[in-house]
C-alpha cells in the first residue's frame, strides 16, 4: 500500500506535448510510471512519447480508464484544465503549473467541494511513490523505496529531505508537495491523515515555511489523533526577516499564526520533533525510528 | 503587486466608492498649488509608499516628521511636502531600510465621528474571499485585536458569486451601526467586492473608513495589492507597477525576477526555490555563520540570468565568501549554475572563496566543468558540509583567487559549454 497512487493507477498528462510535459513525462515513464495517455486539444488521434493523445480529458478517460492526471498547462488555462478533469471525474488531479491567478483557484476550490476529486497543488512539484512512479517535476534518481512519508509546501526543500532519507537508508514511502500557493487543494493535514493510515509509512517529515496557517492546522489535527507516528518538522524562514507588509489584514485574519515561532510552538505541542536546521531532518528521523524498534 | 494610495483611491472613485478629494504632487510648489486647487484647508499631506503605518513612521533625515501630516495653511503643506519628497520613510510595515518617497498626496482633511477598519482578502485557509471589519479603525487595530479578538468581525464572502444580503447585514449589526450606516456599508462592500474580482486583487484595506453623522461612509485611507499572477490579464494595473526599492541591488534583483532580501552578515548565498533558499539561510545562521542575503532565483534555462545573479552577489562589498546551494530539478540544471558562475568570473574575477553544493540534475557535469575551469571552487556533498565549511571560513578567512593558469583553463572549459552559446 502507499498513498494517493499505486501500481494500478492509470495516469494521463494534460499538456503532454508541451516542453515541460514532454520533459517530465519522458523521465517518469523511463522510471516506470504508468502514464497511459495525454491530452492536448487539436492533437487528438496522434501519439506522443508512445502513448495516445486525446482532445479532451473526457475522451482520454473514456479510452484509457485513467484515474489520475498531471497538469502542465500554462497559467491562463490551468484552472480550466483542472475543472475539465473534475468534470471527467478523475480521482486524483496534480497541478504543477505555477503563477495561476489566485481567484481562479478560489473558483476551482468551490467546484471541488461538490466532487470526489482530490486536487494536489497548484504550484506543486507533484507526488512521488518510489517503486511506483512520479506525477510532476520531482527529479528521478534521488528516491529510495522505504518508510518515511514526506509532505511539503516548498518544492526544492522537499528534495533536500528526500536526499537525506535516501542517504541514511530510510527511504520514502511517498513524497507529496501540496503546493506553495496561498490557496491549494489537498492540505498538509489531509496528507498527514493519509500517511497515518498507511502501513508502509513508519515516520513522517513535514516541511513548512513561514506564512499562512497550514502548519498550525496540521499541528492541531495531529494533536487530536489517537494513532501516533514519529513526526519530524522543519519550518523554513526562521531567520529570514519579514519583508514589507501592506496593511494589517494579513496579520489579523488568523491572529497569532503565520510566524515561525507560532508554527514551531503548535507543532511541539502536538508532540512533533521540530529541528532548527534543515540538515538535521534525516538523522532526527533515523533516531526516532531506531527507538521504535 | 502593491499600488500607491492615490492609485487605489482612483480605482475606488471609478467604482463609486466615496473617497476624499485629492491631488498628487512631486514638488513642493506643486503641493502648495494643489492645496489651493482643493479649496480651503485644512489638508492632509500623505507620503506615497507601498506600506502602511505611515503615521507611526519617521523620515531618516528628520525623525520628527511622520508619513501623514495635517496642515492648516498652504505654507504647512509646502513644508511637509519638502520634508517628505526625496526622503526615506521607515514605518513598522516597511523593510528596515525604509522606502524613498517620490510623491505626496494632498487631500482635503475629512473628520468623521466614527472610524472603522475594513478589509477584503483571500483567506488561504478556507480558499474563499474574506471580509474583515472592526469598530476600532486606526493604526492600533493590531494591538486592539490581539487584546480582544472579538473586536474583529470576519465573514466569508464566498468564491466570487454576489455577496449574500445576510452577510452584509451581519457585518453592519456586529459593528453597531444604525440603519443608514448599515445600508451605506453594505453598498460599499458590494462595490469593493466587484472591484476585487474585476481587478484580480489580493487585498483591499480601508483603515480608517469614516462614518459620518448622516450614516454616509468615506474611505480615508486605501491600500490595494493586486495578484501578480493575474497581471497578464490586468494590463492597466500592470502599467502601475513601479518598484520602490531603495538599494540598487534590490532594484536589479527585482528587474531580473530574483527574490532577494538583504541581511546583516557577510556570506553571500545563492539558491533556487524559496523553501531551499530559506533553508540555506537558516542552516548557516544555525551554525553561527552570518548570511549577507537571501537569494532565490527562479528555475531558468538561460545562463545569462544565472550570471547576473552571481554578479549581483559579487557587487556587494560586504560579501567575504559565497555559498551556493542548488538542487537541480525540473528545468533547473546544475550545469547552468556552474556556467553562470564561470561567466560571472570572466566579467568580474572572483577573489573570494566559493563553496558550492550542487545536487540533482547534471550535478556531475557541473562538477567536472568547475574542476576543469581551475576556478578555486570548493564542492561539498551536502548542505550540512557546506554550512560547516562556511562557518570555518568565516572564523578563519583565507585568501583565494584564480591564477592566470586557471584563467586559461576556465576559458577552455567554457568553450566546450553549451550554455555560453545560448546566452
């Protein structure tokens, strides 16, 4: 078992013929990811990277029974691409596209409420399940099948945690980038929930950053759980000073949240081991898991 | 993207939102003239910067003047404008080095018995548009809400559909307004909401929002932030995008799309991806090293932009060593980073120690190019080793620099690099 995807997941790529889509799908397929088709309006009926291309998500789902999609569509059309996948009832939608207008995603979120699709992202590096495949832009060759679940808001920082857990031999059960935008689909809490339920995941690394309330909410959620797994967290930006602010609303909307201190305090209260330097993620997780055995 | 108060008020005026009469001035004489055109005083002279807290701020050259000055005579308007124009204003909301004032906004002073706080923004938690209001308008709003959270009224306005009448009624009642004021506030929120959506805004803040005896409302201050990601479809807002960075380094960084923050130390840092860039600064600080900056460059294919980023760091005279921490992934490849450094060196010879951690896509290729170049770059296997090495260099500085033999090897290695042709 793993989270979000497994070896039976049938994946399509929206924007497969583009530069980014081609680059990443080619690598993912070479590493064994089960990509069964692509979507690019106007190129239906052709083939790309050895899989059929369709004009719409509905056509692709009809022909391939796809149940997951990864979206590499430019920002102006990305929200429509997500909604097209929602309408076609694709269960898992991973949106890599960054720089999507936030109000577009606000509308997408409203539509997701009444659907059973899960959106990961936008502005997400995607999902990687070692031994199964990658949806998104995570680099190949740094993963190792193993027992650590990684959930992150920042993309490049994710690879840092992957690298450390690969080098110390723990490996990863799955790695999920929930996206760095202010409004995203799957939350860190929901991802933690999946990891807690997953048998292969023995420990969890949570990577957060200053701003927003995501880590505080994840901490609140964790504190109330009966099932416990070791969780190691790192909050990026502890030593970077706050830049220019515009007004008071951003500060008072969720008062007392958003800073590194508030996130670290909330996580520690929930029993999470918070490391102050990102270099300690891997070894701290190894120590915690050693004590378990 | 932030816009100035006078621009925000112009947008509001066009949307039928009441604002005081005002005129912009970039010289003292124009300020005096503007006051005359607005009619009888008193007036308010307001420094135009992309930050709030102006009334609590001060000017670097004259700490007795703040960013909002009440003037009873045209002479006082002129004197306030003279103090502000060209000066640097520091407020609780600016970065530490402040912002330079290039224009002042002169308004007829409006006094109202009631001053509210009103804001609209996207709530990341709910993924909806939220409206915040408080009966305690003014600069003390943060303290007031911290001490008594009930002073803040928060309502969701949904996902872009028209605002529900009951939400408006709820806000008005919670603020303790009478029926006239409630109706005026309701109309105002509806218009702000339409503006918010039409212009792809991420923040509207009116603090204070004046309420007169007759119940009419007027936006005494205005702050608007537009969604950078939507500027492609908001050409009018995009044209207002003036950067107001103080330092030339910040300005060049902004022009290149680099995310740059100046810090107090002497280690230049270079990274890609905001999370990893923050982690780099955190790791250095944690071990006792002192970063001179935070730098996050977007994933790029062009080696010329990477070169530009290195030149930017090298132009900082405080920087005594450089730490590069890049995880190549997606379109960002480590060899582009290496080539960028080598090109920067050709333009401005590097005489300080450079420690590089390159992992991910094409890390080996980058390492072999750097090795062949003869440039004294130290490659480290991971972030921990890099941070330790930097801390060591800081406590025990060594001289470094490329030899003439190194130069020849560098040119040769660059000739074999694809990246140079692409620049």
